[in-house]
C-alpha cells in the first residue's frame, strides 16, 4: 500500500475540565522518529502514545503536540485562608524580633506556594479523554497519508508508462541505427582494403557489437517497470522496495546512455533518467 509519510491532522475534544487539542505532523524519514510536546500533567501518557503510533506507522518523522485550555471553572482561583493566616502569624513573630510593622503585602502573600488553589482536576479522567481524542487524530493522519499516497502511486504509474514507451522507442530505433552503422563500417572496410589494417577492423567490429546490443537493457527496464507496478499493489510498507527498484532502473538507463549510437537514443536515455529521478523523489515520501 502506498502510504505517504507527509501528512497533518488536528482534533479537539471539550471536557468538563477544558479543551484538549491534538496536532500530529508527519514528514519523510528513513526510520520511525517520534517527538512529543506535552503539558506537564500529560507527560506520563508518552509511553502509551508511543506504542499507539508504533502499532500503526512504520516510517516517518512524527511530531505530536498537545494543548490543554482549562475551562473557566478550572481557572477560578481560591485563596487558602488558613495558609495566609499562618503566614501572617509567622510574620508577626519575626516582627517581634526585628521591630514594629508587618513586612508582608498582598502580592507577596499570593506568590507564596499553596496560597492560590485552583479547582481540583481529575487528571486520570482527563488523560482518558485525551487518549480517545488522540486515537481519532492518529486515524485522521493515516487517512491523510493514504490519500497522499494514492496520488503518489498514480504519478509513479504514469511515469512507469512513459518509461516503458521510451524503451519501446529505443527498440524501434535500433534497426535503423544498425543500418547506418553498417554503412559506416563498409566505408571503413573499403579504406582498409586499400590500406589493410586487420587490427583496426577487429576493433571496429567489437565496438559495433557492444553498442548495437541494447535489447538486454530495454528488456530489463521493462521488467523493472513491471516489478515497480507490482510493488505498488502490495498491502504492506513498500517505500524501501521502491527505492531499490529506482536504483536498478537508473543503472539500466545509464548503461543505455553509454551504448547510445545516435542522438535519438541519447535523448531517450536522458528522458528516462529524468523520469526515474522524478519517481525517486516521490518514492522518498512513501512509507
């Protein structure tokens, strides 16, 4: 299955405690890389989140962001009056030693740890809601990766068809190219009859035989193209297999280029390399 590694998803859930917002971003990578940015009260969820992602994704750099906005009810602060009274008594006792006057003011009292209290939040219930929302966000990401992967699959198939057509064009050019090379060789032979040089003749024959035989390269090109199309139909991660096939396709295109006897064959070899490079770039984004 062609799943793109590039995708984005967001989900929100409103609870009595506040709004939970997830964002997941995924880009291409050779391996599965996970990065989390979670508020302090949600940090102990990270192991469960990691296992959840690993069970669904195989490759990609995945960044997970969580934002929590407490409800207005949770934002209401209460003053711990008992603690304030204790602080004031303590300040009075210190004052008995250092002199008259109260050294405390309201702002300093409010800054003291524990003086301001928020309404108690059920962290476990909040985390449970967050996990449920995360599953939805991850599923949305996978759907986006599949949608993008389907587009990449279609583009690769189009380029495979174009590459096949180019290889067939190369096959059609060969007879004409051989005829032209034969005429050239006969001209050389006539020169050699007047000035015999058997060693040079043998070299020309070997060179012609080597450059004329591109059938093996075009056959392998089409075989590799068929394999790429077969891989695209597999229900498993296929990115690494496709990457290997791009290397094999490029190898045959380079060999074809080195054997090109005519400008048309050189053009075909260059066009093949362009198509293969375009496919290789698209393959880099496939899981």
